[in-house]
C-alpha cells in the first residue's frame, strides 16, 4: 500500500496538518461536534499506525508528519484535556502511531530521540504523557520509550545525563510510585513492570551513578526521586550477579552512605542536646548509659524534618552494600574462610572507604548506632521502655529497620577480617553491639543480627573477647531487655 501509484503520502500529510489545525486552533469552519473530531483523529492515527508498521519505506514517508502528531499530543495532554476522560483514547492512538513510525528503524529512532531530548522542557511530550492520569496512556508511552532505547548505549546515556532526560526520569519515577500498588493484570501494573524493566536496562549499562547524581536537587540532602531510584536499585541488586556492575557501584554507594551518615549524626546530636555525649568514647569498654532526668520524656530540642528521609535512604544504601558484599562472599564459597582481603575486593573497598573528613565507614557506622540507641527508644513485647531520655523520638516513621540493617552490615564487613575487628574495639564499638542484642519490634531480628555480629567480632580475637568478659560481671539484663549496670558492682 505504501508503494502504490499515485502515492498516498502527500494526501495523508495534508490530512494530518488539517486535523491538527482544526483541533488546536478550533477554527470556526469546523461544523461537527468535538466527539466526532476526536473519533476521526483516533481513526486517522490507527490507519497511520497500521500502514507503516515494520515497513521502512513507509516509515520514512510518514515521519514527515511527526510535528503534527507532536502538536496534537501537546494539545491533548494539557490540563483541561486531561480532565476529560474521552481525550485519553486520542493520546493512546497518537502515541501508538508515533511508536510504529520509528520502531525497528534505528535511523529514525535516533533522529526522533535526539530531537525530543533537546526540546525545551515545556515542549517535551514524554514528560506530559508520563504525567497523564490515564494508566493506559502511560503504558503506551513506556512501550514507545523502551522501543527507542532498544539496547542503544548512546540513547540510554542521553536519557540519564541530559537535563531533559533527567526530567523525564523524574516524572517516570513519580509515576512508578503511584503505580506500585496497581492490581494485576491492569494496565497500571503492566506500566510499572515496563518502567522497572526500563530502569534495569539503565542499571545494566552502568548508568545508575550518573542518573542518581542528575536527580539531585540543590540545597536538599536527598531528593524523593533519588530515594525511589535507590529502591529500584536495591531490588535490581537482589537479582543481579554481575560483579563488574557491583564494582562500578561501590564509589556511589560509599559516597551516599557517608553523606547520609554524617547528616543523620549531626541532626541527632542537635535533637539530643547534652544526651548526645553519653555513651562509649574511643577505647571505652562500658555500655551505653542512658541518663534519664526526672522530667521524663520531652520533645527533641531541634528535630530536623529531613532526618526521616535521610534515614530511609540510609537503610536502602546499607541494604545495597550488604547485598553486594554477600554476593561476593557467595562467589568465593569454595575458598577458605581465611582469605586474603584482595579476594574480597568489594568488601575491602567498603572497609577502606573514608569520608571527606577522613572518618572510616566502620567508625561512622558505630557512632550512628550509638546515637540511635539514645534517639530511638525500643519497643519490647508491645511496650516502650519504662524510661525514655530527653530528646528521644517516639514516632518511628522513617526510621524502621535502621538499627537492624546497620548492625547486619557491620557483621558482614568484620567477618573473618582481623583489622576490622580491631577497629571496632578501638573505637569502643563492642559495647554498642552488645547493647543491641535485645528485642525491638521496630527492628525485627535486631537481636539475632547483633548476636551474629558479636560472634564475628569475637571469633579468634582474644582482645575483643577480653572486652566482653570485662563487661559481663558488671551488667545485667533488665525487664525491658536492656543491658544495664549491675547495682552491686558499677565499676
């Protein structure tokens, strides 16, 4: 049909131009109703979609009408149009037509993608389509985007590194959040799956660090879109076995870990005030002592509203690091447990990582655990601690699993590594870990992970074992499951 004489393309192009002008300008010459005009547009888009599918010659001819389709899509994704459910069938048909015009034609895809990535933001129809309240429209545009990327490194990089590309990703991440609870097998659930697949392809191409950086917002420690990306990355790492990808993620994860860690420490110290100085100092072998005043519970002195989001990102980053190091451990199962650190290069990379201030990951992790023990009172067997220090926070929103995942990571990093075991002892970390061997309903399995970590710290380390022995005679578990000084011996 595309090669018959006389050719249909000139008349088809005129028809698209006429229909675009009629809808967008609302010319008085139009004497039909709005619904019939929309239906005609759907029929025209369907015809165009079908006549070009898989035919390069026809695709090249019809590509000339892309500006008209883009104008119509811009019109039908305006705020007023999206308030009318009848406009959604038009946007879906237009997107499908646009997709078939370029699909499987690499030259046209590259031309179209470069055009769309370099348009002014207010003209980028990908952003407007992804923001559509219609899940079926979102599904159509995601299929179109996947076809455009199609294992192409350059186009994928443009999506992650250009300003417009980052803005498209931000809009998509927002939609991923709203589509997460969509019921199978709805179009919303299908759209979420395709969106997830799109991001995994970007991760496969090692673009996660650049994309994460480009999603940042000035003057914010963590942007909501970065948190969503970390959730997708955490899920991706559960399935990915590619060590080269893991290795490439180490710098990004270390930097994010330190940024979140330092921010959280500073915010908690401000909230606790004088209480922040309680607990073990370097070289101390005592437990964390909570000093409770007669005033009892009091609101934090200066609670940072960004702290819950920072802690959420910290949990995700910690889980990513744990997944990477555990995967490396499994890859070396056949080796002796006592291996050179060079074998476990990823674990070594995290153990040797340093913040901008020169602090090690192990030391920073333990300091945050000490502060969290004061800041987040435990829930034991359905009831809170009988006494809660001033400045402690009683609403756990945003802080779930933080203690558990931090102590779990510590156990992974110190396993079979004498240098790390000694670093924990020298910074007074053993009592901190012992004080976490308790039930806390906000941190399921906290006690089990703390016990495992303590085992790894003591294994074949006489000095660390001596620290525990020196604490045992002077301490006892109280009714709340907290290790406290014995009233008969407070040395």
